[in-house]
C-alpha cells in the first residue's frame, strides 16, 4: 500500500470523526444549557429542590407531564411555555444530530466499500453525496413549514380557547402550547 494514500485516509478519517464529535458535543451542550437555565429558574422561583426540578424538566423535555409538579402562576407558566418549545426542539435536534452523524459514518463507509473511488458529477462532486445534500435541503424546507404550522396552531389555539373559555392570554398560550407539544401536566 501507498504510505501517502494511507496517511491521507487517516487524516480524512480523523477530520470526519472530529466533525461528528463536534456536532454531538454541540447537541449535548444545548441540553445541558437547557437544564442549567431550568435549574436556575425553577429552584428559586418555584421553590423546588434539585431533584424535583430535574424531574419537572425531564417531564417537560420528554413531553410526559404527569401533573404532580406544575407551574404555579402566570410568570412560571410563560417560562414553562418557552421551556416546552425549546426543550422539545433541543431534544429533537440532539437526537436528530446523533442519528445523522451515525448515518454519515455508515454512509461514508458504504460508499467507500461499494464504489472505492466514487463516481463524480461534472463539477467534481460525488453523485451520491450531491443527491443526499439535495435531500437535506428538502428536509430543511419541510422543517421550516412544520415550524410555521406549529406557530399557526398555537396562535389559532390561543385565540379560540381565550374566546370560548374567556381565559387570559397567558392561560390560553400555556394551554395551547402544552396541548400541541402533548406535555399535559394534568
């Protein structure tokens, strides 16, 4: 085997691994920041101890919401709405990134094993990689529409429930977000 070729393969492999590890670290950091902010708010504001706060944040981020620990006033409900939205997005993004990184490792191995020297487009880009990048662009487009639909559902839910139940905007928003994200604290 060619020593230069082996060296180049090793450098590319380490580069891919560090890219994968970087994004996994970013995802983990997002979850840790979410938890730290939650601890910083709920422990003093709601008077919860460390264990109860972690329990409540876990219920929120996983959309379980047993209802035995709930926000007690409007300020706490507003903060909890923000935690529901960003918590669910953080967990989804973290798992999505983890799965994507695992997919990339297996995809790269499969391409190398299957094609050896992979076929390229006229611009020099790997044909399979170009197709996958196009699919990712479509996935991003769909994600934006999904976020817009969720926002529309929240707004319509807030308007309807505040009209039907004669609730204030805070209670209506709390109800709409808890319902859409299926947290359901009871």
